[in-house]
C-alpha cells in the first residue's frame, strides 16, 4: 500500500503543475481584461462608500428631521395631518416620495399604513403596509397584524389569514403571536373553516398558556369543535 502511494505522487504533482501552468497562461492571455475588471471593482466600491457617506447619510439625517412633526401628529391621533403635513411640515406621504432611498422613508410607509387603517382607507393601508420592510420583531408583527385587519375590512379573509400567519412565522414572540393567532382563528370561523380555527385556538392554549388571549380561549375551542 505504501509503494502504491509513492508511485501515485509524481502523477499528482504533475497534475498540479499543469493546473498552475494553465492558470498562469490564462492570466497572461487576459491580463488587460483582468486589470480592467479590478479597476472597475475598485471604482464601484469607492463610489458605494462615497454615496453612503456623502449622499445617503446626510439625506437620511435630513429625512428624519423632516418627519419629526408628522410623528408628533401621529401621536396625537391627527392622522390626516400626519399623512399630508401642515404648512412647511411634510407628512408621511411626502417623506416617502422625497426621500425614497432612506430608512426614514421606509418607516414613513409603516406610519402611513397605520394612519390609513385608522381613517378607514383600507386599500391604501394595504398598499403602504405591504411596501414597508423591517426586521424588528415587534414592529414586524404589528405590521402584519394591521395588514390582516385591513384585509378583514375589505372582506378579503384569505389574505387576512395569510397576513396574520406570516406575522406569526416571521416574528414569533410571546406578546403578539397569541394576538395574531386569535385573530386568525376568528377569521377562520368567519370563513367557516372550523378545523383550522380549532387548530390555531389550541395553539394559543398549548404554546402561550400565560398570555391574555389564553384566559378565555377554551370557549373559542369549544365552539370550533
């Protein structure tokens, strides 16, 4: 066995040498192209860093300052002013349009969706909430809870259940998940899908027994059987 390994070693070395030779030849034959490619990569990296530092960062700071009053109006439940602004103060809609590439504009979509939900414009609520992206667990679950509520108001129950369940699967937590499960169960009842309603109501009982929703969940389970 030892002799065989020694015999195969020269073949292996020869293969490695041939591979290195081919690589060197490729580099030599394509040296100009590779040089241009390296320069292009460096230029793209420099442009990206420059854009982030000298354009996007200042724009983000400006957007956050501009949205200050809209957030204040939102806190006071002045949803029309929050959406459309007042005087020189822009509303959430203007923020989403004027600062599209900023994180603030993305957050403004969330606020706008909640505002439209509160004033009863459910189609626009769906539009803005769907466009909003987040990785925050609580904000993400509230997004899908509100999106589901808007679909319920539009009597699109299938989409409502999908929204609630997506909020549970992507942003599971002990606080909002039982709320979303209960909402999904009630919508399943509305759709006369009692087995699905029983499934989610039972999930509250077994997985979130200490939640507020679990306190009276037995009656929901009983009526779904």
